[in-house]
C-alpha cells in the first residue's frame, strides 16, 4: 500500500487513534493494533475504515510484511 493508514489518518484530520475509533465505532486499541499490523478488522469494520479513510477495504485485511 503506497499510503499508510497513519498517513491517511493525518490527511483526513484524525489526530489520534481514539478520534478514528470514535468515528468508525470501535475501540482505540483496535485501531492501534490494525495500524501496527497486529490485528485484522472484521469485514464490517474494514468497510467502515475504508469509507472514512478513502482506502480500499482490502488494505485493512491483507497480511502486512514484517
């Protein structure tokens, strides 16, 4: 993915994981784990993140390289 989740959050004006979590309806810790590649969201959450951050949903579902 050419644009990281963190980069896109900044572009969209989200200054914290908590702000994005509130917008998409999940826990802050889940956003943090997704950003770090330690968790993958449900399909439903991936779709909500995709809509808010304007990234393809599969960007949240694919395995990240270590």
